[in-house]
């Protein structure tokens, strides 16, 4: 039964990511001359990340109810946060790597940062999984996972405030800006990561 639930969760994540990426590409490509598509892109980004956060929090809750220990919860959390980073990276590649939007010189730097952090999350998850397989909790790894969650929570809140205060979330209203799809992904991706990080810290407290 537990394996069936895990498969269902995986399928849910895959469908959510695939559908959201397709809609993000379509709305970004349709923006020129049609500001409604900018609003649509904003809505898709927000709805997608809200769904990611809800799916992740539900998965963490189910894992806790099934008796998962601190290490198992930390593994789930790292993987789930890594999935959101992966989604954001894919959105960047599809939007700018395939010329859906005009060239934005900074997109590769942002992509690299997303890939590095996603890899770090997955790497921590792998190390924690090995620790769990050995039948013991590695306190050093658990501390590292906790610090990673705390750091990401603080950083993502700062990203959201910065993007909102500096007016980046309104850039889609002006066609000369080409970075607005990335800003939507960054803002709402940060929202999802912050929510998952906060939930994971609460579960492990």
C-alpha cells in the first residue's frame, strides 16, 4: 500500500510539472501584443507552485503518520525541494534555451545556480538515504539538512520580498522586458520552497 501511495505521489508530481511547463511556454510565447497572456503566465506560475507546496506538505504529513523517523523525513524534504528547483531550471531552459522569449543574458547564470542547489538537495537526500539504510541516524547529516532548509527558507523569503519591492512582478506589463517569465518562476518557486522548508523544519522539530 505504501509503495502504491509513493507511486501515486510521483505520478502526481510528474503530471503537475509537465502540464505547468507546457502552459508556461505557451503563455510566454503568446505574450507579445497580448497582455492577458502575461497575467495567464503569472497565474500558472502561482497555481503550479501552490500545488507543489500542497503536494509536498501532504507527502511529508503522510510520511510522518506512517512512522517515518527524522532521517526519512529529511530525505523526503530534500527530494521535494530539489524537485521544485528542477522545475524552475526546466522552465528557464524551455523559455530561454529554445528562444520562446528573446535572449536574456542572465538566464544561464540563474540556471546554473538552480542546478547547483537542486544537485545539493538531491546529494543530501542520497547521503541521508544511505544513513537510513544502515539503520542509524547520522546527526551530522541531519544537522546539514536542517541548515540547508533554514538557509533556503530565509533566502527564499528574501527573494520574494526583493522581487515584489523592486517591481519585477509587474514587468510582464511592458513588452520591452524579456526577463518577466523568469521572475514569475523565481517568485513563486521561492514561495513553494519556503513553504516546504518551513513544513519540513516543523516536522523535524
